[in-house]
C-alpha cells in the first residue's frame, strides 16, 4: 500500500517537472494608464497550469523609479483588493477631489 502512494507521488513530481518546462506567457495585457503616466499590465490566472492568481505590475514613465506615487484605485487593483481595473472616469473623479482638497 505504501508503494502505491510513493508511485503516485513520483508521478506527481514528474508531471510537475514536465509542466515546468512548458513555455509560459511573459508579456501582459495593458489594462490602463494613470495620470502619473504609469502603465498597468496583467497576465490572467490559469488554474490548468497551477496559476491561481493573476500577475499584475506597473511600469513607471521613468525607468527604475518605482518609488513614485500610485493612485489608490490602481494600488488596490495591483494588490488584488479589487477584481477589475478602475475606470478612467472613477480615477479622474477622485483626482479632481484630491486637487480640491
């Protein structure tokens, strides 16, 4: 009985190794640009290969300047607090409120 379990574990390890050699998607889909000029990208989740969560990142307008401000809506999207990227109207409305304050 212990041998059957070890065989299934070996099969699982072998399957995972073979799956790790398959090519993966490296370029993301552009989801939006904010008023600071940051570009936001996403690679959707793919549970069939074991990727349960989407990969999200941003590219700042100045290379290697990742310390700049991000709008709150985009930051919550990057951290998976919201499912859909913010609409441009929503971001601009909140930016106008920020300017008034």
